[in-house]
C-alpha cells in the first residue's frame, strides 16, 4: 500500500503531535531510573495535557487578544516546522521546499516570540521576568545556530533540510569532517538550552526565580497551559529530529511512500530519540544547574564551537 505524499506529510505532523508527549514522558522516566527513583509513568504528559484541557480558562484583567491567541500560534508554528524537515522520509514532501533550514529556525523563533509577548501582555512580574530571561537566552542562542547551519550548508552545498540529509547520507566523509562534528556538538549544546535542560534549567524545577521557559505562562490557565505544555514537548521533538535526521545520524528514514517503511521510520526515529534522551538524562544527573549569570558563558562556549566549525571548513581541516 503506497500512501500519497500529502498523507505521508500528515503522518509527519501526526508523529509530532502524538509522539512528542510520549518522548517527554520517556525522558522523565529515564532520568528517574538513572537517579535511582521510580519516576512518573511515561504517559504522565498525556494525563497532564488532558487535565488542563478540562480546566476552566481564566484571563488576567490587563490581557488582550495576544494573550489568548499565543498558545495557538505557537503550536501552529511547531506543526509548520514538521513539514519542512525530514521527519520520516528521505524525499521532500509537499511544502518542504518552501523554507530552508533558516526558515524553519525563524518559524521556531516565532513561537518563542509570541509566547514571550503573551507573557508581557499578562502584566505579571513573574511572567515578565521569565519572558526577559527567555529573550536574553534566545538572543545568545540564535547566532550560534546560524553558524551551525552555515557550516553544515557549506559542507553539503545546500541549506534545504532534505538535501542536507541526502548529502550526509551519501557521504560518510562529510559526517566525520571536523567542521561537521563541531557543528553537531554546538547544536547539541544549544538543544540543551532550548529544551530547558541542565545545565541551563531544570525541567522539574518548582522555584519561580529559577525558571526561564515555564515562567512565561504562569498567568495562563486551562487549555492554554495544555497547549503550552504540548508545544514544549513538540519543540523538543523537533529539535531532536533536526539533531538526529539532519546532523547526527541521517539514516533509517523511508525512501518510499509505502506504509511499512513509513511505520518503520516512525519506530526508528523514536528509538534514536530515546538514545539521545539517555545522554541528556545522564548529563542532567551528572551536572549541576548553572547560576543565571553563568548561562551566557555556556552559550558563548557553544558559539565558539560553532565558529570553529566554520573556521575548520574554511581552512580545510580534515
């Protein structure tokens, strides 16, 4: 049975929507096992999302339409990115050529922008602090990602995610070049930042003054919180997909629209994500959270690694 490209595209978006909470639950369970605890069920994120969907939605008095629409815009942005990157297939699907890797990054940045804007629109001190911190981190992360994508684009000769995947799949030499290895390491560091992981932020923190991402939707309630939590897991899923299918291990994807290869690609992708989640859980167990004023140093280190990746390509190292 061969699926039409539009249905494979829908399968990519569906994988993002329905597997992203499971990935978050599996990583939380892996962290608990590594730390010697029993931990929550891997299905706990689904329960939390459904719980908030059933709750009443309350709006702060000074909020406007920006506050109400931000969760939907953010989730829509994440779903859009899933159409631009190779989630399940090696060949581009409808709409995949409408945006390059930087275009996908801009769409992700749009989700962060509307979330921060809604936090400011709420008029709360806590959400304002979280928004300012998130914007500060984003300003430092974005140049690093630009250098990462430039170095990979130089190596592969393209800035389209599907073409990057094809170039790296067909050339093991490019995957092992110092420029590519440095770019992958820099992206992994920024992935820890963007997903709120130690050493930047603890995903299980409950102290308001130590939060960055979660502090932005303190004033939201009910379905809005559900959408933001769902969107956070989708963002993590997308970053893991870019890290695995574009940079680190661009194999295991379906080369046809047949149903068995597509299902195998789903299983393979999730297995690779669990392997990355194990590394992330080990890092969170091994390292301590950085103080707030030390976060720019960590991001600056990632920026230096990304710049070295471009330099390694220019001078022809490896």
